[in-house]
C-alpha cells in the first residue's frame, strides 16, 4: 500500500496538514485449522498486504474518519453512546473505547485509511484495521499498552462492537508479525514462538475460489459440539483431558463405542492437526519444505474427508495443485469456501497458475483470484 496515496487523500480531506502514518498487515495461517477452540496450536504469519492509516490529533473530542477505499466519511464522539452506525467506523470506535476502558486517555483525531488486503479472502482485513488503530493510538497518546494487550483490544473490538466472537489469532499475527518468520501460538496458554520461514526457491500463493457457502456458522457450531462431546467421553477415563489437544488416538479409540461415528471423525482430524503443527515446526527448523508441503496436503485431506469443511471447488483446486507437482496445498481458514494456500516451487509457478485458471474457469464458469504473499512485519509506524 502506497503511503503517498494515503497521505494525498488525508491532505485533501483535512485542511492540507499531515499527521503520522501507521500500518498493520493481514495474515495467513500455514497450518493449524480448527485447533484454536480445541486448545491447540495455530501457525500464522503476517503478510505484505494490509492497512495504512494517517492520524493527527485535532484538538476536539471528535474522531473524523475517512475511508479512502469506500469514499465514505464518518464523525463520532468517544463516549459509549456515540457509537457510529457505519460498520467500518465501528472498528475504529471500538478500538478507541477498548483503550479507554483500559485507562488510556484518547482525544479527538483526524484519520484517513486504505488497504490492499482482499476482503473476504481469509486474510483478515478487519484485524489489520483494528491493529493499525490500536498500535497508532497507543503510540500517539502514549498509553503504554503492551503488544499482547493491543491484540486483545482488537479481539474485544470484534466481540463488543462488531458482533463477531473471534479468537485471538488474527489480531495476534497482525501485531506480532515478523518478516521471514511464522508464529506458533499456543491457543490455551497464549505462549508463542517464532520459526524461520524463508523458503528460497518457493513461492506462497493463495487461490481464492470466489465461493462462500452459506453453511458456515451452523456447521462451525456443530463441529465445535462434536469436539466437546468427545472430550466429555474421554474425561471419564482421563480426567486431565481438558481439550482435544490433550488427547491422543489411543484415548479416542477407547471411547469409539460411546460416541457417534461423526464425532469420532471430527476428533480424529483435530488430534491429527494438533500434531501436524508440531511436525511442521520441526521441519522448518531444518529447512525441510517438502515435509511442510506433505503436512499441508494431509491437513486438506482431513478438512475435506474427516472434518468435512471443504467444498467441491476447494477440493478441485487442491487436486490441480497435486497434478502440477505443487509442494503443498490446503484449504485455508474455516472452510466452505475461501482460499487454498499453496507452497509452489518457482519453476512450477507459471504452469500451475495457468492450469488452475483454465481448468477452474472451464468447470465453474469463473476465474479464481490469485494472491502472492510474502511473510512480513507486524503493526508499525511508517513515518
């Protein structure tokens, strides 16, 4: 995202003066899907696409905000009853309120922002927006809030002002991102560790199926319930098992007769996925990207056949990746549409993208969107 572009719009809308410019990225998750609510690990990284915002304190008690991409202007106060109706403005308002709740002193400011995180492609544009403002306001008003709390401010904004009961991964990756590294986040303890990710000779590319199936929220709740059912059954024999993350396949097999076939399948996927994240971490320590890719394919198979959150279009893109010799490919995100994430050798890249476009268009009458991503730094001040 071009700083000069954002600055030119800020100058135009706010009397020719300039402020400070901040940025925060979207994210990918290499592996570790549906593990968060099972107490397991996720493995995200910040990417080179995100949000850029310019801010300047304006000497009033009002926030004057301009969305460059939507060409929309909103003004609001900083008290709870001042909540704006416009959905994008609620993210900024929510961040202000969550900082105030934590004792931060915020005053009125002017701001303009724009982003190049594709909406609806699973790269978490909303977390990028929240993290940009959490980082910027903390810096500008000297609130002294640590990075962990900045991520929680973004999450609380989703919960309390945007009606989305999300986990912490998106905001965490956006704040803590580090170039050429992925972050293994333990969703139970919130401990984290950086692992090197700089695959020389490979590219990371997302193929967006441009499909979103309606099933998502009710199906998500059903799967979460399945996991809880299995934990309850295992706990009778193994009281220390608090989440599926604490279980293994032997424990699952012990209770096979007491749970439904569907619940068994769901748990088999999760137990396998928790281990795959650890296997990928070990592989990255020794630069073994072939094993990383193999684990990605295993995750896709599990999400498709055991957890049943893939869809025909994503399975089709995954099959094309296999046919083209792509090192690793899987559905990224909750499922039922969205993207596949692909680890592709440089020399196979052009042929893979071309075949994916041609075959997908022939079968589904539309082109997949292609997003190359590079693992980059988290929230920061640009100037």
